């Protein structure tokens, strides 16, 4: 986990990549990161859907069930409320500067990257 990586390597930058579905399961880890002053940068790909479920259901059945999340949810605001920092970006040109700010912040920081829900990301046979 990002918490363990930061504790094990306090002098190294830890970056966590996850989707909006995953942050729904472990977003409260930011409370721990803030309380223990563990600066970790999280990059959330926020497409507002359960992409690993929605796209295959549509391809196989022609429809999907219970695969939508809340589009544009401000996960960065959740992290701010917990005492961290963050921001939302919606274009590729904003991402680099946002990551620079995140890495320089010295606090837990979430970069909420809004992405297109229509894009089906490549799948791999090694996904568990």
C-alpha cells in the first residue's frame, strides 16, 4: 500500500495510481496519511464508471447494470476535508503542472483527473 511504501521509504516520493471505483473503497486512507504526516501523491483516473464492468457488459450484452458512479465527483475535496490537499484537472495540459504542485506540497495530495467514460481502456490477461 501507499502508506507502507511511504513508511518504509520516508525520503522517496510515493505515487499511487487508482481509479474512481478504487478510491471509493480506500479513500479514507487519506485520514491515516494526514494524521501521520505521510505525503503521498494519488492520481485518480475519474471517468465516473466501473470501467472494468461497464464496457464488457455493453460489449457482451448490449447494456450495463449498476456500472455508473457519480460523474465528476470531487475526490480532491474529500482529501482537503481530511486535512490534505488536491485539485481536479480536466485536460492533458493541466496534468504536468498539477503533478509538480502535488509533489512539492509535502502533504497527502490527490490529483483528480477527469477522463472520458466512453474510452474502454486496454485489458490484460494478467488482471486479477
